C-alpha cells in the first residue's frame, strides 16, 4: 500500500503535520536506509562519526523554508579521532528543494560561514535526493587541533514543498554528547545543543588519517533478553568494525554477573569492512530459576588477534521468567476532535483493533482540545509524555505515529512489541453498581519473576461513542489537502471526493478513555510490591462514570470496558487486559435485565432458550450458570 508521506509527498503549509508545538521536530517516520555508504579506505585511514550506521535515519527540522547549519564537535583528545587528520566527510541530504550546500570545519560554532573561525569550507554539487551518502574529499586535509574543532554542513531550503524539506537534517542512533549542534538563519538563529532531546546523533562521518588499530570490534544493540528457565535464546548482536582490517571472525565469551564462560568462536558470513556494521546471532541460556541477572558479551579476539576496541563488551539484562506468556499490547493514543490530522489516528487504531483482536488494548486519550466532549482532564490520567497529536505509545515506549508507526505501518511496531513476553500475569473483573454510575474493578496480578514491583492503573473506556452538535465534529484536514486517489485505501474515504471527505466529520469513536484511577494527578490504586515468582495480589478500585451530560448521554453502558495496566518500575507496561463491565454479583448470583417486546417471545441466555410471558422479566442465574429462574417485573 502506498504511503501518504513518502520521501517526496506533498505536505501542508498552513499547519504542522502532527500539530506539535516544540521548535525542533522529527518527521513522522524514518527515511530509507542509505546504500553504498562505505568506500574502501587507504592504509592509515578510517571512517569515524557519532552516528555509526545509516539505518533508520530520521528527519529533523523546523518545518519552514530556512537556511540550516548543523555540526558535530570533535574533541582534541577523543579516543579515536584525537590527533588525526580529516581528509573528507560524508553525510546525507534528501530534501528536494535543498540548495547552496557546503561543508565546513571551524574552531568555534560560526555565526556566519565567512567568520575567521571557519578554517575549511567547500561547496557541494547537490543533485537532489539519492540513496547514496554524499562523500566530499577536502581540497586540503585538516589536522584536528588540541582544542578540538566543529565539523558541519549547511544548506538552504526554499521553497518547502515536501516532507523532506520540512525535516531535512538526518539523524540516527542514541543521544551522544557533542553529536548534534544545529541552528537556522531565521526560525532558530542561535546554536542549540540538542543532546538529551531524544533526536540521536547527526549523520556525519569523517574520513580520518593517522594511526589506527587494525583489529577493533565493538558489540552493541542487545537490550533486554527474556527467557524461560534453562531455555536457549538467540541474541541479535550488532558488531561494528572500528579497525582498518576487514573482520572475518570473532572470539567471544558470555560473562554472567562477573563470571566468564568458555571462549567461543564465530565466523562471519561476509567480511566486515572498516566502520561497517553487521548483525550476528549468539546463543545464551536462561537461568535455572526465575531471576534477573546482568550478562555481557565480551569480544576478546578478531581474526585470531587480540581485540583492541575501546569498548569490546556489551552488557544486557537477562530476565528469566517463571513462564513465558503472551503479552497484550496497550496502545495509548493522544488525540482530539480539534486535531485535523487525527483521522489517520482513528484509522490506525481501528487497523490494530481489527488485526490483533483481544491482544490490542486501545486507549484513546482525548486531551488535545478542551472543547472536545470526550476531553479527559490531564490530572485524571497518567502523564504519558505526549506533545502532539496524533501520536501514540505502545506499552509506554517510544512515541509513534498511530498510523505509520516508526516506519510504514503501526502494525509492524505492534507485532514487535507483541513478541516480547508478558512480565506479569493479570486477570480483571469489573461490575456495575446498581444504577451504573460506578464500576468496581479488581485486578489480580501474578509475578513472573522474583521481588516483582508493579503499579496498577485502572481505566474505563467506551466504544461507539457518538453525540450530536458541533462539539462532536472531528476536524479533517485531509479533505482539503488530498484527493481520495492520493491516499492509501484505508485513508482514502477522508480525502476530497471520499465518503468522509468533508472538513468535519461526526464518527463513532472507539476506545475512548472516560475515567481512570488517577485523581489530582496521582494514581489512587494500590501498588503491588515484593512479590515472589508465582505469587499473586489483588488490587481493587471503584471507578466513577462521567457525569457531564454531553458525554454521559453519548455512552452506551453495554459498550463500556475496564482496562488494567500493569506498570513496571521503569514506567513501561508489563502487561494489560481489557474486559467488558458486567452486572453486579449478589450472594453468588448475577442478574441481567431483559426487556421483552411482545408476549411469549423467546430469549437465549448462556446458550439456553427461555420463554417470556411478560413484557419485562428479570433473569437470575448462579455464577456458574447452571441454575436459572425468571422473576417477573
């Protein structure tokens, strides 16, 4: 299916793509991986940069026609680059309307490229977007001074027509000191260090010359590993070659809580060139019992020689669970009727709902605009950390677009999260009080590892919520900016000419959060702490239904559900569950009122046929469903 926001798809100039407010923003999804990013190096040369890979490059920008300057700082005493000479550099630029491209080196961040602090500057013949990195050899190499230097590139965007013009600076990886300095001539005229803002490192690599280690490999990218007791697990380990020699094999050990295992040998399928990365599979076993330990892959040798890498080890957490259970995935979406791009969130949430069924636990948090009749006060729900709509988080990990996810399809991100086992077992019951103004919820949480601690958050959500009046109208920017034929099939109805192709629509809203265990900004439900593997604890809380008439009248009580979110110490969701709210249970029996529409009508309850002789009756059954009687009202 064709993406709406492809590399060269038009965007809207009259507003932001995601209705976000921060000055620097990343594009809704990454661009494609670059090809041919590595060239052979001469003797005594090596590539180096804070961004080690071209995988998953993300666009960053101010969403305005402007002149951009971006740079990294190279300390004079850097463990790799210190004392070296810069022979060239490579970077990536995929903005169709970029011009006046140049690279430069400066001793200070320059206010103008004509400043005397700029010691090297060369124009770049930019021919437009390409899957190849832009490589530039300096006319005159530059020795990195003891005080270090800034290396950067500049360009102008005019006009801003495409998404890649709005987010033209490409970054990836994790935040690293000295790795992302940026400014523009108009919108952000002062240099800003974006370290710690979650944007990663500037994709800019330097071709250095000097003395380099020949054999140097660093492992990375393992993360947390989950295992059943004594089970074999395959780790996907990223290897980066910082040495000048192609890597053909490595020797490594697995270290568990400081205890080193036997030396193991791994031959690579293909030689790994200088500053390239590859992913290899390494097998490790879970611990005999449910516990949590730190392990480490330590690369000791490269091609039979000692590994001289600065970071030869990669530590990760091995969590051995008492049992491996499927995890439901909680998808919290930030949305609102005033957000004109939020129809794609409606479509994305429905796509996950239909694709994954009960494994999808959707929670639509209407906090974008206070005029939304489904607006849920910010003190009445957890502070999840959203800044723009539409956006979502899967189990409270990274913020994603609710339609595209991290790349092309939010369902791909959902599958990846779903593949992680549950870190807690949870069961939930939820029953109405007599007048259906409150819901008594009880969650049973069972630990799957030792000394487990969880927060328990309880939420009420409603499906098929629909009201009348202007406040219920959902803004729809797609109707004015895209024809139906320009959009993917599931978004096409919202474009001009589509069945929903009007500036506002009045849909039925699903997964609407209408109440939670938060009050005054704090979770009021009891926490669970210090559980042993297999030990359970019950958490009860009474949730109140909305009292505001506009929303209350739009809620169908037979389409209200309760959700339990089991939140781990790191703030991510260990597991979740969603159940319908049922009728009250009294003395072991539950009652369901059925309104008859004609005498002698037939009814079916729990698979049994009942005959009604009155216009209304009350059917009472025991909790096990075996004994039933009809009580005439």
